[in-house]
């Protein structure tokens, strides 16, 4: 171990201290003599001072001190731990000085260079410097694929020490390459010689099929002498195949002893090396005997394999399984099962047992089976079975891939893909539905203009319009789920939002549910749409009320709402893989209901998933909440209460800082005070591909006194402009066939740069923001009423200079 030594005490310092002490003793003796007048007492006092001084000097020499006021840290524990680690470990302080390092570090880097100034590849020092700064800031950092003196490395850096004033640098060689190098050395060394003595030929091939290493019996059989240079030679050129499919060494010809070739892909990847084992096959298929020594080495070789491998005897029992196989099969390697079938579900046991008997009896080649483990019957795994020869009592070789992580990732990708597809579908459905609702609401408005509250049809028309507005709210839920709704974010305080919605919650929850609200201190501002946040709170509160009703027929319980500040340090301590390290304001909404079953909890935010009875839930409530929170830049988590019944939903919204650049938000069209008189004059060009929407908009604007020119798409609108001249206002749908609205507007603006434009669409403004980012343009979301369309047109025309 290398460490920083404590500064020694110099002889001059010791001598100076002794002279000062003797001088002080003589002066004190003279003072005593003058006061007492007794020379014996003064001499005794002087002698005592000299004895004490001598003792101090001796102690100073025997136990040299460190610098005054400093205590050298005891690094013995750290050095012992670092020395016992297989990784290269170094510790540096705040000043960037090396504190200590282990022997592995010295061997790896050829000495004790101080990180980050290490002998690594071109960009390695810069990457290490950045990672070191990140570790000081965040507590830890990691790097992959460093190259130091030709060896690939991974680096882990952690902040440590009682005062967080140290960095621990840990370097680890890439496992796969270390394993390949180890296997290569085993084959070329004594282990390969022992296998050779048992008649087992081994060779390690590179991804190009050329030999990297081989033991002496392979060299003797392939080249004619044990010192033959086979490294770098093409492995396939040493072998030939007869008409019966038997493999022979080319040098021995077709009359030579046939060979059994086993391929062991001990590393994954197309560029990974391949271990080849060749065995002589005797007449009748009997394998030559292998001694106990070679069997031991084969078992050691199997245990080294990083993928799941197991040996099975002719009686169908396990002989050996490595840790990778036990991990993939999810069994304890210290107490493995007796038969392979013990790992599987009942339906797969017979197929695997038959295959093992077939290969134990001399079947060639290999087979892959999709089997199901009894502990996880819903997730099939791949089991490879091959016959084994020359491996002692082992007759069958099993290979099981640990695909738990791969299965989890596939499931998450499939879920994300499904959610994205459903989101796109929801946005498209909402767009088409909004067009239909625009026509229904518009026709209702026109009919209401011809009927008065006393007419027989008035109430029916009002009922149609009310149901249409309910359908419009459903489309807003679909847009919220697909994160395509139009948000109006503001800088606000969460307690203000909770205060606004509290009275509504009390009416929704009823008298049997107790509402408790608690706000934390030092709550920073957040940036979100207050209306959408209120919808989130209401949805969660209604779900909580239903859960409490399910648990208690009278519906009693407690709904708690709490806000709190969560610092970046607390987030780091949480260790969440989802929540980035930052400052947040948390909103926790908890209930005392039935809780959520563990198998249901991962699905609650999926669209159309509901545990309510048929007809009592759309399955869009929580998915809408999730969409609003994510579109607001936040995160939401659900967990069952640990101290009692019920569930708590926690929402994390990032703290808004003054330096944060606000998103551009187009102002609302509706004025604070709506004009009473919506009558207007002028020419309006209306461009809409949906006939029903174009018809209702044409009639609505014509009734307000405007001259309306219509076109069904962008190219038709350009023809109208070319023939009729400049309109006073252009109203256009955004998404249209042949030519969309923004493209058409840009072409018209080349001729009339100051022409006001009103875009309308069934898609949310958020999804169209980039395409409609044009000057002097406003947006009207579908579905809209006749009055809203008239107000928008009047406001745009009134804003134009006369």
C-alpha cells in the first residue's frame, strides 16, 4: 500500500525544546533561592526540573509527534480493505492528492499516478476528470470502456469520508476480456497439459475462426509435433469430413481416428472467442476413459463459464451446475435439485427427460427447447441440450441462459411501445371525434337561435348540446392520457391549488370522509397548469373515496393531502432509478381504503384498466393523471401504506427557478370581457377538409354578417386567393390532405404579409406548436361553439390596424 507519511520530528526541534526547558528550570531555582533563602530547597527544585525535562526529551525521541495541531488519520482499515479487493483502488483528498492505493493499482498503472492523470487512452483523462467532478457533486460516478496500457477498464468513483472529503477510485478490468485471457492462459499452461495427458484436445478460437491458443496434444495431432506453431492459423483447415459426417484431422486423413467436436461459447456476442474441445471417438461410440485429475479440471472449466452450464450423468441426474446455471434456474447451488425435471413445470418434464435420454444414448448434434421453470411458469427460457463425450461420468451437457433481465427489458419495451401506440390512437380518435362534436354543437347552437325556452324542442336541443359537451370532456381525457392536451402553465404554489380545490373535495367526499391537509415549510414554486393540477387532485380523491367505500360500507375514512419540499440530497438518498436528482415539491395524497393488490399495482396507470364493475369506470382516470403529471415535467408513484390500510400517491414536481426558460405559450383568444355585439363585416376565407365542420362554420360566420369564401384544402385556398384577391381574415384547419394549413398560410403570406390567420384543429395545440409557429396567428381548439368562433373572428379583425 502507498500512503502519505506523517512528518517526523527533527533533532534540532528536540534540542531547542530541551534548552528552553533547562533554562526555565534554572530561572525557577534562582527565584526559589531568593524567596526562601535555603540553597538545599532551590537545588532540589532544580534537580526535579532537570529530571522532568530529561523524561520529556526521551519521550519526544521515542514517540515523535506529527505536526502541531494535526492528527494523522488511521488508514490501516482502509488499506486492509483496499488490499483485499480484486479491483485497483486509490483514494484522493479534496486537494487532489493521493492518500493511499493498493498493490493492484500499482500493477495496473505501473506505479502510483494520481487520478485523473492516469496512463489511459486519448480521451480517458478528460473523461476521468469529468467523472471526478460529478462524484464530488452527486456522490458517485461511473465510466466504461477506458483503456489503460492496452487493458479495457471500468471505473467507479465514490465520495467518502466523515466530512465527504475523499474520493475512492475503483478500476476493474472488463470481465469478458479478463475471462477470455484467463481461459487462454489455462489452455496454454499446465491445465492444458493435464487435459492433454487425458487425451482431451482444446483450442481457443477468435471471432474470425483463427486459433488463439491450443494445448500440446492438439498441436501434436494437428501439426505432427507438440511445438507446432498453430496460433493465428485457420482452425477449419486442420479438419476434414468423410462421407458419413465424421470429423478427422487433415494430417491423419480419412483413416484416422474420428473426432468428437464440442463448441463451448463461454462468452456472448458475435465477436466473442469460442472454446473448442476435441475428443477421440472409439468404435461403437464409446468414449475413452478420463482420469479423476482431468475430470476435476473439466469441472473447474465448467465453473468458469459465465453462462449457465450443467453436466448430467447417464442416469439423468445432475453431476455439476455452475453458478450462472443456478442463477438462471433460480435455485441454490449449495443444494441443487436431483434431476433437471425438478426445475420445470409438469408439462415440460417429459420432453426434457426424453431429450436427455436420447443424447445420453449417443445422439449427435444438439437441440434447443423452450421450457418453463416451475417458479416462473409464464416466462419460457431457452434450454440447450447436447451429448458429451470424454467428460468422465457426464453424458449430457445442459446450457440455460439467464434471461431474467432480458425478459424484463423486453416487457418494458413492449409496454412502452404499447402505451405509445395507444397514445397515438387516442390522439387520432380525439381529433376525429372533435370534428364530429364541432358539427353537433354548431348545429345545436343554430337551432337554439330559432327556438326560445318555451318551445317544445328547446329542452331536447339543450340536452343534445349538454351531452356533446360531456363527450368533449372525454376527448380532453384522451388527449391528457396521450400527453397531447394544451396546457397553460403558470408559476404557482401548490398550497394555493389545494386551497382552491378543498371546498369541492369536501362536497365530493361526503360527510363520512375526513379531509386533512398539511403543508410543509420552505415550499418553492412550481410551473404547471393550475386547472390540470386540480383535475389530478380531484381524480385521485374520487378514487380514494371509492376505495374507502369498498372497505367500509358507510364510506368512512380519512383522505390526507400533504405537501413537502424534497431536496436533491434526499432524492439521492432515495436511490430511485426513475427520479432524477433535483429539488422537488412533493404532493402526497393518501387514503385508508383497501389498498392496491401487488399484481395490480404495476398496471394502474395503463389506459382502460379498471378494477371497478362494468359500467362504473372508463379506465382513463389514473392514465389521465399520469399524462398530466408527465406533461408537466413531474413524476408520480403509488404504493400501499406500510403502517396501515390504504394507498398513497406521491407526485414530484420540479422546483421552478427564475433562470428556467418558460415554454412559449400562445395567448388565449377569448378576451377578458366578451363583446356583446358579434356582428362584423369583411371577407373571410374558410379552409376546412371536413364537410360538416366547413358547413357549420360557413353558416355561423355568414349569420354574423361576414362574406365567407370556402375551400376544402390548401391548394384550393390558393386558387381562391388568386381569383378573389386578399381576404380580411383567413381561418384554416391545420391538418389537411394535399396541402396542410401552415404550408398554405406561408405561401399566402408571401403575397399578403399582414394577413391575420386563425388556425383551428381537433389536435391539441401542444402537438402543433412547431408547425403553427407563425407571426400574427391565433389558435382555436375544436370542438367550439358558434359563439366562440364568432368571438375569435371578431377579436382578430378588431386587433388589425384600420
